[in-house]
C-alpha cells in the first residue's frame, strides 16, 4: 500500500509538492493556517486536517513547509503540533528554510522522543515545486533517506545527501547566501553597463551565456520584468540571510552584510512580497 504523505504549510512550495504527491497517487493529508488555501487540493483528492497534530497522526511521512522559525516552532511544538501526533514509525521532515539553532533544537526534541527526523530543505522555486523537479538537500539517517526515494520521485529530479540531520539545512543556508550574492552581483554589473550607456539587452544576454546558470537567467528575467506570480519572496530571503548571519557569526564572510542590507532595505520599503530576483529593479 502507498505511503500516506502529510504536508503542513501550503504556500508556494507546500502547495506544489502536495499537487505532485496527489498526481503520483499518494494519499495526501494537508493542513494550512488559512484553511481555504487547501480548497483546490481537496478538490484534487487531498484530505484537509484540523491541525498539524492530525496530519502527523494520519500520515506516514510528514513534510513541514511553513515560513520561518516562528511558524515552524508553532506547527511542531504546540499542543496541536506535529510532535504531539507523531510516533516512532513515522518519518518527520522539515523542508522550510530554518535557522541552525532551531533545526538543532528540533533534532534533539525528536531524538528524545524516539522519532525519525530528517531535514530536507528544497531548492527549485515555484516552478520546481509545481513541476515536481525540485532538488532536495538532505540530512538524516542514510537508510531512511534511501527508503524515501519513491516519495522523492514525485517531487524532485535530484537528491543531495549531506550527512547527519542538520546538514541539509546548513547547506541550504550556504546555497541561499551564494544565490542572493549572485543576484545582487548581476544588478551591480548592470549598473556599470547602464552608466556606460551599453546595450542592456545585449549585456544581460551575454551574462546569461557566461557566467550563465539558472540564477543569472532568473536575475536577467526579473531585471526587465516583475514576476507574477512570484517564485520566492524578498521577505523570506531576508529571513534566510539573517539565519546565515547567525550561522556564520564567528566568521568574517565577505559581502554577507552588503547583500543582507540590500534585501533588508527592499523589505523595509514595502517590497517583502516581491520576487527576490526583482531586487535589482527596485534599486535602479
Ligand atoms: N519559494 C521558494 O522558491 C522556496 C524555495 C526553497 C525553500 N523555500 C522555503 O520554504 C518555506 C515556504 O516558502 P514559500 O515560498 O512556500 O512561502 P509562502 O508562499 O509565503 O508560504 C508560507 C506558508 O507558511 C504558512 N505560515 C506563515 N506563517 C505561519 C504561522 N505563524 N503559523 C503557521 N503557518 C504559517 C503560510 O500559511 P498561510 O497560507 O496561512 O499564510 C503558508 O502556508 C520557507 O521557509 C522558504 O524560505 C522557498
């Protein structure tokens, strides 16, 4: 019989994942703070539960994909939370991007209660979530991770394993720092090109060729046009870079403060719900 999948948090990422679990024939149990968001999924066969606790008691494999440490703590630790509905045989997964402090606390809580826990943050954005082509960044027991491959096949095209629980999140924070740096770097390159009256279409086209890559392409697309709907918000990249700062507190990481300031300024000017790659449009 097919494993039952739980998804707690139906934002851009959780919604896309739930749709693909349904497409692949898994029974899917969902919860969202704003329940009406689940209507579309219920119409496709998902079961809406009254609490994260109920998701955990109904499903075998539970993904948490809410916003930040605050929301994650609430959905794991509250009396109606995932931990209250879990048992040793369930596989509990944190897929939101969270701080190292909170993920380590959550790992310890699960260990104390004998629960199986993996941190599996995501990369691939809205398109990756909606098309089932995410990249999964795993930490946890390698045997558990290996056994989840049929579940991963519904949502991902690539799976990276970084070691024990907590390593997936550590990698994700490094990745988001580097991606944010690349987006802001693209904006700086375009600023120079503009000041020297170069053809911005040509310059950006050439940058997409080399250095190239997914992030240069996203940065170029958003340089000329806003995203509707967005893929990943400025609010959440500020959150991630803040977690990176805590994580790297003992280190002198070049450019981290600069990148965080650029995104924080955009957030404080009311652009939190804009796409993170639109930041260069806002700064022009
Ligand atoms: N979008 C991306 O490209 C991307 C890629 C990789 C990782 N991530 C990470 O994945 C997570 C979700 O991102 P997203 O883009 O899907 O965000 P989103 O669209 O803004 O969705 C956020 C989700 O969190 C829920 N939420 C917010 N505050 C809550 C609270 N206090 N209690 C319970 N639930 C709460 C929201 O519920 P409501 O519907 O009630 O507001 C919604 O389900 C974040 O940690 C993000 O950093 C995002």
